[in-house]
């Protein structure tokens, strides 16, 4: 009995140390640097009919990921007699040295997940007819745009917001820079997004009613939307409305002007935040849908993303488009 009590006494400090930290005002402390880097994505891959897979299956899926395989191949020593400097891939923004998508499937509540979407059960977006039209129109514009001017480019090409939806609402993992820094005070939470330069400044109100009344005028449509927050027990709840129309129609998380996104941040341990979001948008989706992922603690710092470094890159994109147009006119 004495030995059992001694073991319990030794274990107790370990359990206390592992508990999620709290801020001075008593709420769970979300402060820190976090990442959602993973080879799991919003929707489930074709042919996969399960949300949760075993650790062994997760390792096989991650190893077979095309981008992970390309990165591994690119990391091997180069043979200069194989013309590695003459690949002719002018469409590549940069080589794979800079790509960092993660090496594993995402783990949520200890489970390896094949998609972030948990509802619907098939892991796919429940698109309405209008939603399918929106995605097709966006894809067509991206393929055919000849950069008539800066406004013809995607918002991330213009360094306005993060690419691939990593800025949120619905903060999706990217192919690199899937990192966030959260700074928390009693009255606000700021989320610094490493990709490009976004900062989400979210006022936190004492009650849900006060938060919903704290939304800005509906006529305003800021990048990343109009967000307000409140606490529900250990969870920070954030509601976002009025996402900028250009952001909403270019995806990858398509949102109409009437869309509403509810995000939930729950710090479940010293090393992890469970991050979930629900989308209610009758225009683009046939029903509300939900997703969840984990934000994992990092010891690294967030670095400045000097997008286009003074917009020289954007000038080059536009100059290249003019050259293509001139060549086409000359050929005709």
C-alpha cells in the first residue's frame, strides 16, 4: 500500500505539469507558436472511405504522398551530367528545397485523420449547384488569366492574403509556412499567420450576446472577414462574417457574402490545441459542414514573409504576360 501511494505521489506532479496552462484571467492560454503542417487536407482522397486509420496505415499513406516523395527525391545528391540545371520548368516558383508540407497525417484527439472534414461523413464538401459553378468559374479564371493587370491575379499572387486558405477563417494547412503565432490578452486574441503577412485581430467579449453585437457594419468586407470571440468554458469561440467577396470566390474554402464560420480553439494539452470550424453558407453548400484539426506547439519563431520583396515579382509577372501577348499578336 505504501509503495502504491508513493507511485501516486510521484505521478501527480507529472499530471499537473502536463495540464494546459492558463492565462492570468483564468482562461486557457492559447499563446505560443503553432503549426498545422500535415499531408492531411480538407477533403478526403479518392478511394479512401474512412476518417480514421491506424498508425501503420497512416505511415504508408504519408510515405506515398506525391509531394513527400518528390521532396525526398529532390533531396538526393544531384548529378550535374544529367542536365539538372536545364529542366525548362519555367512555371515553377521555386524548387522543392523550400517546400515543407509536413511528413505525417494529422492527428486529432490521438487519431490519424484522412481529412479535416468530419461532417459529412464522406469527407467531401457538400456543394450546392451554385457552389459547383463557383469552383468551376474560379478554376477557369485561374487557367486563362493573362494578368491583364494586378487585379486579374489571385489575392495571394498580389500578396494580399495567405494562399490555399491558410489565413482563415477555416485556417487550412499549406505546402509551406503552415505556422501561426497566437498572442492572447483578456480582451483580444491576435493570430499571426506566417504565410505572406496576415494578422487576425479578434476582439474577445465577456458573453456570446455581447460578441455578436460587436460585429462591424455589414457594409464592410475585410480580408479574412469580421471576427468576434467569446469563451465557452475552456474553448475560445470565434464567429466570422462578411468575408471579402474576392477572397470568398477564389477559394479554396469558398464563401458567399452571407456565409458564417464558427471556429473553436480548445487547448487540450501543453503541446496541442484542438481547432475545429463549422461553415454555414446556403449559397455554396447544400448543408452546414464541419472540420477539425490540431495545432501543434513549435519551439521556433515566426519569420517575416517578405512577399515579392518590394513587388519586383509582381512586375515580372505582368511583364511576362505582356510579352506573351506581344508574341501571340506577332504570330497572328
